C-alpha cells in the first residue's frame, strides 16, 4: 500500500512537471532573451566555453553517441531505478530523498514559469549543433515530444539536479569505495552530457545543482516535522 502511494505521488508530480513545461511553449521571445542573458553572463566571466568544447568533440563520434544515449536513456532509467532500489533496500533514507525530489520539481516549475530559457541547441550564430537531432535521428519537434516537453525549459537543468540528488545520496550510503567514486562522478558526467548535446549551458546545470541544494535544505526542515519518518 505504501509503495502504491509513493508511486502515485511521483506520477502526480511528474504529470504536473511535464504539463507546466508544455504550457510555457508560447514564451519564445522571452526564452531567447533569457538565453542571451546567460551567454552574456558566461562571456563576462570568461566561461562561455560550450561552443568550442562541443566543436572539439564532434570529431569524436563515440563521445557524441555516448552523450546522446546518456541524455535520452540512462538518466531516466538510473534515476528511477535508484529510487526503487532505495525504497526496497535503504528504506530509512527513502522518504528524505522523496521529499527532496518533490521540492526540486516544485522549484523547477517556478523556474520554468518565471524564467523560460532557450537551450543552446536553438541559439543561432555560435555554431551549436543539436547532436540528438543530427546524430541520433530523434527530433525535438515531433508531435509526441511537443505534448509534454517545453523547449524553453533550460533553467534549471533538472538532469543536473536529479543527478546531484541521487549522486550525493548514493555516495553517502555507498559501502564500497568504487561505488562511492561512481556516485561522486555521476553529477559531473551528467553536466558534461547536457553540454555536449547542447541542451544546456553550464550555468543552467549550476542552477540545477543549486535547486538540488535548496531541496536538501527543505527536506531537512521537513524532517523536523516527522523525524521518525522523514529523516535521512
């Protein structure tokens, strides 16, 4: 019964998450203006490296293929699989992590509504390549994708937020050094994936990490309400 409630909660949260991403599609002008602001911030700080990095890696097709595959598949499978494993085998930690995810998804909805932002792959003039569209033959413009996916939802990067939340959790509860190293490296790997595929600027990923951090703090506060159930 409890497992059913947890599944229902995540399904409901995901429906709200995907729906809000979809209804923001009409904010095109604002999304491109915000993307230009991101580029300006990175350029001003000397960290606008994404076009050069992607251009250097395009000659290494296997790197692009790994990035495309990782963006579309393992991210979702690994996140879901980790949460299921956590529920079954480290249940005393699950409810804290669940609360983190709920808060993070709520914060993401606020971000998508208030700061719609176009991803690098849609920005012309800098040489960005939509690697998933060009090399994986998966189009972001298909009717099915458009139902749920808002192309102007680059801030925050929830790929990066989810990766940090499960990466930090995995590192804290890992019992073997190799496993701990994997979970520590995982958020950095996901950040590299979203940059190589031109789905996010590094700043989008950093904001996603900030969302993960804020969600952890919120989950800690919620744990004070029900310490026997919601503590890590």
